[in-house]
C-alpha cells in the first residue's frame, strides 16, 4: 500500500465551480501535510501546508485535515482555467522523508 | 526564483552509460532531495541529504549514487543507465536549517531518456 493515496481523477469542473481533491495516508504518525501544484511540463510548487486538524484557508484554496480518519483534502473555490494542473498531496513521514501521492489532474472548463 | 538549478534539462543516453545530473542551489538550502517522476507513480524519493557529507537513501535508490562535498551541489549519478531509469528527475531544496519541514522548492527538472 502506498503511503499517500489520491483520488485518481482526472477531475473536470466548469469555471466558477468548486474542485474537491482528496487524499488519504497510511501512517498515523504523520503530522505535516502539503499540497503541491504542478503545471504540465513544469516543476511542482507548494501551495498549501497544514499541520492541525480542521480547515486552513488561503485565498480560493482551503485545505482540510482529519487525522482520525487519516484524510486530507483540498478545495478550490471559484475555479479558474489557470487552476488547470496536477495537484500532488504529500505527507511528511516520521523519518522526515516526504511521501507524495500520484497526483490528481484538474481541468477547469471555460 | 527557488535558487535550484538543474543541468542538463534534457539528456539522451544509451543503456550502460554513466550519466550525471547536476543540481546547484544558491539559497543555502540545508536539506536537498532527488526525486524521479513517472506516470502513475507520482514523485518518488531517490536520495536526500541533510547537509554536506550527509546523505541517505530514499524509496528507490538502486542504480543511483549521490555525493554532497559542498553544500551548494548535489549531483546524482546513474552508474550504468537502464531503460527503466528513463524519467524526469527533480532536485529540490528546503530553505533554512530548522529541520526537514517538508516545504520544498524544486528545480526545473531533467528529462532523461535511456535508449
């Protein structure tokens, strides 16, 4: 079992809608979680980090963490064509390595 | 500018050849990482380094060698390239020295094709 699993997608949403991305992790000891965005042919860039249970909002992005359910999600509100990318969920493991999910590709339809 | 520069950006080589991918950083990142990215697998950690002369294996280290004699350079060497090592390789760094926070800055990637 992979340490970090993401809903495989691809996900297609109309412009202005909410895109919802989900991620589960297997190691209960993981404490830090991250969402990276990767445009086609480009390198990943960090967009959100979350360390505590609950919601964390940054502009149109909201990350949600539920440690009891070992579940992390990312909501993109008012989706724009520029949000079309692959989103990578990552968890920091107890040995401090960062484990990534396979990614979910989001396409925002104009 | 994340301060991570990779070279070459594109490389084609043949099976059995030695290949070195270079990674240079200008932000005094303490931690540095090499990942490979393949369709369906996401990013997989090959090796990482906490500081000069300190390196450790990641998830998929077989067939790769790293060194870090200077803080700013972290080259990745494929000693005898195989077709399964065809991939996009990313070098990443983490600013600061306060431990591995997981907040990484990535280089632009090196696309390697092994024929």
